């Protein structure tokens, strides 16, 4: 088979997988009385290389996510993949902030004050405003990154300190154990936290984004109000490995 035939076969598989995922999103959105248009799919490319990532973009998934900064830099410097809107969904180390800012539209996993400070400084130096999500540990799992729920309100009240950061919303990961029931209650906690912040800060436009839900649990997340799902494995069925 020629390289072109291989690529076309890959593209058609990715298109099929993407269709399945979009349909699942649409069904869950209906069930939660929302429009699928209000839910952004972040296509996670961390399992695959450049050709596969290109095929996902070509299939129509315009927002792509990587969990490692170096991989994100590498893909964002590809002539085609630079046209995607890149989100960093994983942990960001402070020494990688400077190079990451120009490559991304949104950073999902901001999980410490030191990181917030580093992003703010770097953004000021680069003359930009960085859009970020605060990662919240809703599962109580000690091994997970993320702020404790109780520090989010004081953090919002103190946002004047961070002039070059715009907090677009909150992000969480469900507990590994406990199945869909526990996942759903973790997602509900994040939504309740958002509602509480909006009420206490008297601003119903605050926190437009709730980033929650992955291949195994995005329907539950959508039912609990997710506006952004980060889906990897389900898009690469029959492709990776
Ligand atoms: C890998 C990853 C995802 C995607 O997970 P899948 O189960 O493959 O869909 C979502 N969010 C984060 C933070 C990830 O690291």
C-alpha cells in the first residue's frame, strides 16, 4: 500500500471514531437538556504521532489536547497541526511555562499557587493574557493533582494579584475507583462549586468552562454540566497499538 492509501485508511477510521464520539456527546447533551454545540470536544492526541493527529484535525476536530508540554510544542510546530487550537490538559512544570504559553489557547491543569504565579509572570513578560482552568481535586484521591475545593473561592477573591491570567473555568478528573456512580458524584461536586462561586461572587458569567469527562465517563460528566470533554482512547479505537 502506498503512504497515501495508508493515510486515507487512517483518516476514514478516525472519521468513524469521531462520528461515534460526537453522537455520544449529542445524546448526552439531549438528556441534559442542552445543545451539543455547548460542549467542546478536546481531541486528545497523546497516544499518537503526527500523521494520526493530523487526521483528527482533518476529520474536523479543531481543538486538540496533549498532556505533556514537550509533545505539545512539537505538534504545535508542525505545519498542519499549528492550525489546531491546542490545549495543555496535563501537569505543567514551572520551567516549561515560558515555552508553553505561545503554543496554547488554554491550560487545563493549573493546580498550585506557584504555578499560577509563574504563568502570570511569564504572561506579563510576553505581553499576553493567559487563559487557564483551575484543577480541582473533587475525588479526594491524594494521588491526584488539584486544589482543594475550599481554596477556590479565596483564590477568586484574590485574582487582582494575577493581572495576566484569565480564569475561564474549572477542571477535574474523576476518581479511578468506584465506577460511574462515583465519577458522576465527583462531577456534580465541580458543578456545585461553580454554582456556589457564581452566587458568592454575584457573577453568573463567571467560570463559563467546566472541563470534565474522558472516554470512559464523558456521558456522566455531560449529565452533570460539563462544557468541555477531553477524549482520547475512544478516538483511537483500532488505530493505536
Ligand atoms: C489522557 C487524558 C485524557 C483522555 O483520556 P481517555 O481516557 O484516553 O479519553 C483526558 N484528560 C487528561 C488530563 C488526560 O491525561
